[in-house]
């Protein structure tokens, strides 16, 4: 059995998404202590920004005409796709940045698609937990309701294209504890935090088949 764990926070030492994902992973590890875990951290080990373009343009060139950089990009894309396809379960910790997904996460998605194919169901039937964290509030009635352009995209990629058996654990208001202007939201933020932790425990147990 193999768990694939992806992190995308640019603040690994103080990552709200990693904290929640760690809870889900701990449940997996407790149930499957001998299982392998494949890790990829896009925030600390970013992918080359030009790799997707190189891998994509390589597809329009005869193999003999491909540059060394194109071949390297294709190999990277294949590796990333294989990491997903070989997983028996997956946890992805992906924060919202600037109302959407970060460029380094988008690069990863594009490279996986380049390596696996645009419609390949790389996670078909694979139990997958998506942990996503948002600094503000984007739910019904919030001033920025509808500004979360990250979560719908993530669900489209993971569930609709890659066909994962997806569970989403979402925590909003992560910046309330450190932002003076959000002081009146701190009690609500604490509730969201506790709910996310509980949801991660349940998702981790389900991930491990418990």
C-alpha cells in the first residue's frame, strides 16, 4: 500500500493546510504503519516554471528532434503522473492564494496532465483527501462570497478529470487569529478550526479503510 502526500504551502513552518493534512495522515499511519508514503512538497521543492511548456512542445516534435531540456521535462511529467497513478490513497494540502491556486501548484497539475494525458483518470477510484485552507471567509453571506476560485478548480481536476474518490476538508478564516481587523471573527475561526480537525480525523480513518 502506498500513500501519496502533496503539500503546496509556501510557509512550511507555519502551514495551516499541513496541520490539517497531518491529522489525516496520522490516521492512515496508525492503521497502516508499514505502508509507504510518497511525498512531494511544491512549496519547498518547486518545479521548473518552464517544464510544462517544454513537455508540451516536445509532443509536437519528432523524438529525434527533441532538445535535452524537452526530454528532461517529459521525464519529469511522466514521474509526476506515475506518482499519482501508483497511489493507493492520496492526501493533498493546497491553500488558497490570491483567490485561486498558486502558480507552483498549477505547474504541477499541468505537468501531471502532460505526463498522463489530458483526460487520463489517474486517481480513478482512489480514496483522496483534499485539505484546503483559506485565510478569509468565502461562504454564503460573506463579503467575498464567490471569490474562492480555488476549490471548484481543485474539485474539477481531482474528481472530474482524475476521477478520485474525493473528500474535501475545508478550513476558512485561518488569518483571523493574527489579523486585527478580523478580531470579531476569531471565535468563529476557532470553530472552523475544530471542525476541520475533526473532519480530517474522520477522512483519515476512511482513507485507511477504517
